[in-house]
C-alpha cells in the first residue's frame, strides 16, 4: 500500500501510547516469564476471523478492534528497559480483541543482510542485565510490509530465528500482485490488493486461505481524495470499487485490517477527525461494516460457497509421438486453483514452511467424512492419439483415505467410465490411468482427482497429493496445416496461442539467426544479444478464416528493451505466401500487448494470411542467454463478411 509518509506529534503520541498501553498486553497469561533463554516452541496466534476489524498502524478502539502496529528496530534499541516495562505494566487481566494485534517490525528485511536483521531483533528482544523482556506478551510480529518476493532467504531466515529463539509467531506480508510463497516460513500472512475486480480478488484470497494459516486482508478505507494513490470522486465510488473485498473476506472468514488514513501526511488521527462530507460518510460506512462483523454469530463462517471455485481456463495439451506434451502439477504453488474446478476447498491445505512444502492435503475431522475434488478440462488443437495420467499420492490407512483418478469426456461430469482407486497407501505411491484408446480422435477430455477420508479420531493424517502428470500425444497433422479461426454464434472469429504446447511448429516455421541466442524456450520465444552481430528470431504462422474478413486485429503479448539492450519486435500480416503488407513495431521499452489493426478498406477478400513476428536484436554486445525481446502469446480477433 502507499505508506503514510509522515505523522503529526499527536499521531506519534497516540502511537507511543498504543505500544505501551495496549500493545499485546491483553493476552491472558498465568505469569510473566523472563525469556532470556531460547523458546522451545512458538506460541499460537489466535486468528481474529471476519468478526473483528483491525487497522494498519494505531487507531482508536472506538473505531477498530485490533492494530497492525509499527516498530523500527536498530542496534542498540533505544529506551529498551522503559519500553518493556511499559509493555509489562500495561498487561491487563482480561482477554479482549487486542490479543489479535500484530506488530510490524522493520529490521532490514529488504536491504540488510540476515545477520544484521538478527542483531536488530536481538537488540529488541533479548533479555539483558537489569532489563528483562517479555516476548510471550507479543501475539505476533510481521517482518516489514508490502514485500515482493525478493531476497526470500532473509525474511525466511529471520522468521525461523524469531520462532526458534523467542517463540513469537511470525507473519509475512506480500503486496500486489504476489501470492503467498509456500517456501517462506510464516505463521500467518498479511496482504493488500487494491483496485482488483471481484473475481480476481476472490481467487487471490483463496491462495492465502489455502495455506491453512491466519490471513489478514488490508482493504482500502482511506480518504477518497488522499493524493498518494488512486483518488476517487466520492466515497461511494471508493466503496463500489474496493469494498467487495469485505464481502469475499466474510465468505472465507478472513479478518480485515483497514488502511485508513487522511491528510497530507497519511494520518489515522486525521482520518478520525476530518469533518469533510466524504470522510463523515466513509467513517459511517466502516462503522456499520464493523457492526455487521460483531453481529456475525460464531460458527456461521465461512460460508458454504467458499467450498467451490471454478477454473480459469482449459489446459492446452498435445504433442508429437517423439515429444508428447506433459502437463505437470507439483502442488508447490497455486496452479491448481486456476486450472481446476475445486470442490471441498475448505477441507484442503497446501503445505508451506515451516512444514515441508509441496503437498495438497485433505484434512481429517474426527467422526466425519471429508471429501474434495479437482476437475481439469484438457483440450488438444489436433485430434488426440493417446492420453496417460499419473497421480503420485498417499491415502493413509488409519483415516480410511481413498484417492480416485478418473477420465471422462462428459462436460457435465455425470459419467466417469475410466477410473482407478488408491487406498491403504501410507506413503506416496503412483496411480496410473490410460485412455485405452477411448480418446483417440477427440479434442477435449476431463480428469478428476477426488479424495475422501473418514477418520474416527482426531489428529490422523489425511490424503496427500504430491504430483499430477498428464501426458498427451496428438495425431500427426497434415503438412502445411493452417491455424483455423473459430467462429461463435455472433460472427466473431478468434484464435489464441500461449505456446504452452508446440502446435505452432506445425502451423508455419521458426527461423533463428543464432540458435544459442534465440528460439523457443519456457513456453515462448526470445532473442538475445550476440557479440559482434545483429540477430533475430522470426515466427511465421499460417492462418485460415472460414469466410472473407471485414475486420482483423492481431495482438502479441511481448517485451522488448530498445534503449538499453537493443531489442525490438515487429508484428506483421500479409496474404498467404506473400510479403507482409501491414506491420507495427515496438518503440523504446515495451512490456505488454502490441496491437496491429488492419484497415477494413484494405482487407479486400482476405481469407488466408500469414502472421509474422520478428524479434530483433541490434546490440552486438555478447550477453549470454539474456533476452532483449520476447513473445509469450498471440491473439487474433476478426469478423467475417
């Protein structure tokens, strides 16, 4: 989020009172423990869920239930004894919402090395002579804010250090557009995602929930006219764009901690004190949102709808006999949330550190039957020859687990004629299922991975998925095959290729000036920099329309760096077998879609045409496998006569 750049003396006084008065002092403890010795375990953080509203920074308890406070660390930590005495003195004997406070600490997690971060944390947390410390009074810390996935070894090492030495739960915070990292040690996650559409945000939130740890969303509730990010004309406009995040958080029982500031310096006090019409309306709306949270009955969240998620796409498959396509899901990230229809989501957990990452689990419930499934839709551009599916999984005996792998061509999922089942498998083992010739000549098929367990006691291990592999071979296409524009019911003609498969190799040609410095790699095309030479990578694709065209637009998702690396890309179109007639080229530094729209009056009776993409490198400076221009997707949109 845009960070508040300054604070008034009133803000600083408020924040100091916040740290010394209510900061984590509202945790019920039997007694105060001097934690000069290392902790053997990390104490648990109580997930606030949707029923309580937090705030970034400090805030008045009349508006917010808990705080994401902030503390900058140095070595030495100034006024250490007074700081900890204040924490100890402020510890109340009641158990209220401030047990959910998280202290954001800035210790060099972005720019310092691991040892520097450890020293700063020790300077704050380690007990010294005549200065006891009380880490057990801190519900959780977060290592900085709005991190972006770089230098993972530092926040991971700091998290492990704090957990092992001081027993404090550690949150990590990623910002747009990054999902949580299962390889990063964390006891919980915080994130901010501003300006997202409802569908995209829901899928993003599910990635945090899938880890099975407390998650805190930071919605935008700032003065609509605050100048440090997108400004809105009215409070209503802000709510219309941003506050669907509250609804989705409620669906999944995720807590929200608002980013709520106002004024030139980004002050919470100004947010609470402004009497502008928009701010009066904004505070009233958030107050009602908080009342709704408080009135939510325990046990009613998450909603049933949270168990279901629709896939984003069909998975492209198909390859030649000597190079079949292989789709692989390793359950180390979140591709399954995009590629599969998910049922029973709330029972699933994607493992993450400090656990061993790389598994999708179906959790067990004592005395209950748990079920979940993933259904994938696969599509081959050319008719299929054969399909083989492999699932590496475990179905532990004690919890009466069962995993089933099935193949179907029924879009409605009513009939699964091919299936194989796994049970009594306490260790990872392989399930294999072939199509037996039933998919030969077809283009579309479905794969279902279903899990079920029926544990009779608590604590039993459930189903565990390790890897899904789908191997597909298509029938050999005819020579000089062209890509066919597909037509819908309204006369729209389309074609798209994200180069997941190598069907492009049958639809034209690829010319590479220097094979060591260009070509096809990582599901796309590239050109690099060759010492002493200009070079290029050129892709030509044959395209055919079922009818003459009256409108033609071609788009290429690409990148090119001209000023620094000498890279550019040219997108051009011409009648089949002829030189390109229309073209467009990247300028300067380009990262995104390059669009070529052919003038309607020049199309004539064009029906079959060639699409040319040329990646240029003019640098002449050797730079190994570094790309100066890339192509990742082609899209054609047209209309017929």
